[in-house]
């Protein structure tokens, strides 16, 4: 009986050890789209996305925490310069750091009918389409170029033709 239990234990243990070793060997540093991991940066950013249908009824609320950020001086320039889209909510000293809290409201009104029929799932008709959103991006335009500044993943919501999408981004910086 003990030999049988030992054999079953070893048979069950070997796949666990092998999968753990394989998982550990896959941990690599990857620079995705020139963006860096936000965890050790001076930024923390999160957004709340509110989706409403054409009648203004609430469809969904999704929260996202930025996982990646653009490590470039234009991020601070965008937040600090007089910018009508950016509101400085609060600034103060926390420990040895000066912390600033900014809020940016990004609004997007989806047209009832799209001019282009995209070759992606959900775009069956120019006036009756839907799109599944898996990541929230915070982008800016600077000197005629478009930049993705913050990127959050691991959530999902559906946007249909005529839906209005508003994301409230809260961005914290420390000096």
C-alpha cells in the first residue's frame, strides 16, 4: 500500500516540479512598444472608464491600473504645462517626496455609423458594430506626434456604435 501511495505521489509531483521550472525560465524583461513597467517609476496612474449608450444610459464601469508607461520627458511636460485637459487636484509633501495628483478626462463619442468597415471581429456593418476593449490607453499629441503614455491591461468592456466612452485618469507623480 505504501509503494502505491509513494508511486502516486511521485507521479503527481513530477509534473508540478517540471511546470514550475518551465515557468521560472520564462521570466524575462521585455520592453513592449518602448514602454516600461510602471511599478518602480515615479508615476502611478489609474483610470475609471464609464460607457453610456446613445440614450445616455449607463452600460458599464471599468477600472484599470496602468501597468506600463512611456519613460520620456514629454509626460511631465504634458502634465505640468498649462493644459486645459489636465487638472492639478492636489500637491503636497509626503515623507521626502513632493507628490502631485493630476486628473485628466478623456472623452470619446463613437459615431452611430463608421466611415470604415474594419477587418476585425465585431465590425459586420458600418452602422451596427461592436468592439471588445481589453486595454485602456492614455495617449497624448505633442508637436504633431501621438504618444501612448500609460497602458493598462486585464479588463474588458464592449463598445458599440453610438456609445460614449469617458475615462477619468488619476495620475500621481513624485519628485
